[in-house]
């Protein structure tokens, strides 16, 4: 992997966010020339603390990834584009569907147009979501499962996927789509549930407050951020990945109540209560979900390396030290 990215130019949209900043750290260590683009919107996951210590090792560009003219300048001469910028809150997408559309449709389209016009040989990896499947008809969910989003966010992320497929099929752009499941780890947003419910759980634990577990029997899988970064890098570098859509999963499937119990064992004083789903969230909840990620494992040679318990432990260690930077 070091030889593949050493000296290469890499652009990451949403680069100050959770996954983008962890990806940037790995790429800097691999010797890549990294440029970040983020607008640091208050509702997003961007945080300057996420690149603390890297300020002189990469380019950090504050700007809007929806700006085609800006994107045309930034994609010039880049070898790789990781298209990670997006709005991730399912509830926000229902409360303000036009704002969600403006981000989750315009960002990928602006990036693809910029690449078509300025750099058609660039490799592009788009971070999509399991939300495009909606409520599963069967488990685990593979890539052949019908797509039937239950919220506006899922519809717009699916639109972003379709743009990437279209630009690959019509213009020959080298695009790859990864459908992410719950991703956890250091640098995720913990101030609210816009990114992940686990973040709010961790904030409550740090503040010595009980956290709510909605419908604790529900099952999920989780990808530790280092494993997600590994998949992104492999997707960018493998010819077999071009034009493909692939699921990411985790090392196990677990109920939310069991997940909460694991956190209790790792953090003294942690406590929780099982509560019903708030109505506005129940209406757009997908129920049980866990991925069949065999396609990703076969095409990329990827598999999760960090077990869930270890990932939770590393995450808690990080926030015990830095949580005030994220609230």
C-alpha cells in the first residue's frame, strides 16, 4: 500500500470529518500529498481538531464541494478523489429535504463534472450508505438486495450513486461505490445523533449521564474506522473495483442492548435505559440490518481487522482524553 500512494496526489471532500480525517492521517503516513476540502458547516462532522498535528503535512482548503468551479481547480493533477462530503442525518433529511438534496445530490455531481472536464483519468471512490436498501427483505443484505430507501437521505445518497455509475458508463470515469454500515472510532461526531447514535452514547458516558437505547433487540454490524479506511484505499487502488458497488460490514452482528452492555464493561459508571423509538425516528427506521460483504472481501482482498470490542475500547480511550473538543 505504501508504494501505491507514496508521492500520489489525493483530494478528500469532507476531509475534516470523521472518516475523511482518519483517511487523511493514513495517507500522510503513506507519503501521499493530501488536499482536504471541507466547509465546516455546523451540522456536519468537520472539526479542525481532527487534523491536529498534521497542519503542515497537508493542504486544508475551506470551501464548498458543491462549487463546480472550485472543484475543477482542485481536481487538476490529482491521482485520487475520495468523495466523502455529505449530509448524514436521516431525521434532518426529513425535516429539510431540500437542504439534504443540495448537499447529497450536488456534491457528487459537482465532483464528477469537475473530473470529467479536468481530470478524466482520476480514480474516484464514493462513500454511500446501507440506508439505500431501506428495510431489509432478507439478512445479511448483499448488493443484489432491492434498493428502497425509507427516508429522503437514502434517496439522495442513492442518487449520488447513480451519478457515479452514469459517469463511469458514459464517460469512462473510474468510479467505485462503497456502501458503509455503522462506522465507529476516534473523531466521529458525538454532540448529537446527526452522524451516529453511538456518538451520543459516548457523550453521555463522558458526562456521567445515562444514555437511551431505542428498541434494544435491534441488530446491527459495525466497521471500525481503520478498517473503513483500509477498504477505501483498496477500492481506490484495485482495477477490479472500478465500476463496482460493494458493501462494508464488520466482524460480528450484535443487538443494541448487548452493545450497550459491552460499553458498560469498558467504562466504569456507564448506565443506560431501554426506551421505545421516538415516533419521528421509528417512521424511518430500517429495523435489523447487517451486511453481506463477501463481494468486497473477494474483489479487494479486504476483511475487518479490528474486532468490535477492541474498536469500542480504542474509541473510548480517545474520547476520555479529547471529548471536550467534540461537544
